[in-house]
């Protein structure tokens, strides 16, 4: 009940916090970021972060997101009485990330996918774009976050060896959506099954709870920035079985072959301009 009230209150104050924040950091913004900012392409940013190259210039390095993080280092761990390690860290000199910008390292401390995402509404600069994590009811929805994408290294994932392990699957807050377990017969033993973790890019938020939970020495499942983790098919490929995808190219010009079916091999065609 208290939690709900707190969430509603947060939703209500979202816009006011943002405008106050903008005024507070106005001076910093005016200071400008004339120099072209550089950062490691492998860095993972907080929920709702805009594209990395734009983030580097938009982020005013105020640290408010890290300050607001539910899992921040000023929180005291009740069991140990010590300060907790925080999810969001602010890059320092030598961190190989643009100094002053927020990032997280899932194997160390993942994002716990707080339902009210307290780190996002406080951002005064638009570096964290609140609109990207609003659902159809205009509510904050952490499931819409796309911090990165989990990738499985099949060679080091013990489930692909046939050893029973579902640590990542069980750790995932979007179990059976972001990770499913795929059943396959183990042909080597003939009497066992593989239960293979499969990540689904449409649902994975990149929170890294799976990476943190992975039992291997170096995680066999790990989160990468989406730009790095994903390929790109190109708009000229169309899924003939997908009505939505066909809709995308419905106005495209169709060229008919005047020579009928090409009897040559694909390599003949692809290499037609090459001389050997
Ligand atoms: S969603 Fe929660 S744990 Fe994740 S970065 Fe934001 S406040 Fe921190
Ligand atoms: S992302 Fe936003 S809140 Fe976080 S440090 Fe940058 S400007 Fe401040
Ligand atoms: S990063 Fe891992 S735990 Fe988080 S949503 Fe994606 S698959 Fe699930």
C-alpha cells in the first residue's frame, strides 16, 4: 500500500522534478560541451538512456540518476550494516568511460528493474528519455527499458553441454518472456534432454540479473549494448510469411525478370563484376 502511494506520488511529481532540475543545471548546460565527447562503445547506461552518441553530449553529469537509484551506495545493507554497492556508478578518471557519466556493470551490480524507475524522472537534461519508458497508460514501465541485450555464449554455457542449469532463467524478472528454456534431446547420451536458455530481444531489458546469476567463472550470458549485440538485416529482405513486414514494402517498385529464372548460381550473380 505504502509502496503504491509512493509510486503514485513519483508519477505525479515527474514533470515538476524535471523542470526544477532544468533550472538548477541551467548554468552547467550553458557551460556547453563543445569538445566531442568520447566513450567506450561497450558501456551500459541507465534505463531510458538515449543513443550513446547523443547521450554523451546530452548528459550534464549531474549524477542525479545515481543519487536517485533505489540501489545506491548510500543505502545501508541491514545484514552487514555496511553501505551497499550501487547499481549506477559515475565514471571517474581511469574508468575508460566519459568522466562524470553514469553506467553500470551487471556482473558487479545489475539493475534491479525498479517498477517506478526512480533514476529516470530526475534526469534534467533528456539524456534519460522518460517517454521511452512510458506504457500506453502513460505510466512508468521498466519493462520497456532497453539498456542492452543479453547474449549467450553457447560454448561456455553449461546448459549447452547438457548439464542442468537454469540460474539465468530463474534470475530473469521477465521469465518466459525475455528468456525461455528450449527443450532439445541430448543425442550424445540418447536419454537426457538439454534445457537451453534462449534470449528474446523484444522483451529483454538488459538489466543483467542473468549475467550476475550465471554460475560460470566468466559469465556465459552477458549484456552488451544493443548496437553491438545485434546485426541488421537491411530493408531489402522481406519476411514473406509476416503480414506486417509485407506492409512495410507494399509501395516498393517490383522489377520483373525479362529472362525468366536465372539458371546460374548465386555466386555467378554476386561475382558478376569480378574477374578471376
Ligand atoms: S531501475 Fe532501479 S536499480 Fe535500475 S538503475 Fe534505476 S533505480 Fe537503479
Ligand atoms: S543521465 Fe541525466 S541525471 Fe544522470 S548524470 Fe546525466 S544528466 Fe544527470
Ligand atoms: S538482461 Fe537477462 S535477466 Fe534482464 S531481462 Fe534480459 S534476459 Fe532477463
